[in-house]
C-alpha cells in the first residue's frame, strides 16, 4: 500500500473472498485521514481514492457479494472538543466518498 492507495494484491484478495460465496464483506480499516506512521493502510481522505473504491466495489458486486466500508480514525482518547468536531467532519467527508464509491 503506497499513500493509502489500493494495490492489485488487495483487489485480488477481495475478489477471491467475493467468489467464495461470502454474502457480505466488511473491509479492513480504511482511514478517514492521513496519519504519520500509518502510510501502508488504506485511506479515503481524498476524492482521488473514489475511483479505486469503485473498482473494488465493482469487483465484489460482480461476484454477487456486498461490501461495507470500515471507516476508522486514529486519535488519542484524550482529545479536545475542537478535535472532536474535526473528527466528525473527517468521518462525514469519508462517508460521502464511500457513498460515491458505492462501498
């Protein structure tokens, strides 16, 4: 995984899962923002990722399975009210991107 982008190996993994009569797949963690030290993880913090997730969704749906995005944020438990608002905005933006991706 480079810069949060989906790699062919991951797409193949989901394709294999969807071909094996799995009704619904919940993705692994998809970060809603960029966090230093977590670069190898999938992200959906920018619109540029939408087409990749559309491709993933199309692969899974073509095999008769459903897919649900597991959106995730990495933060300390002790955060400010301002940070809570920021996290809420990040999830909202990521959910919109996931919806556009049909995931």
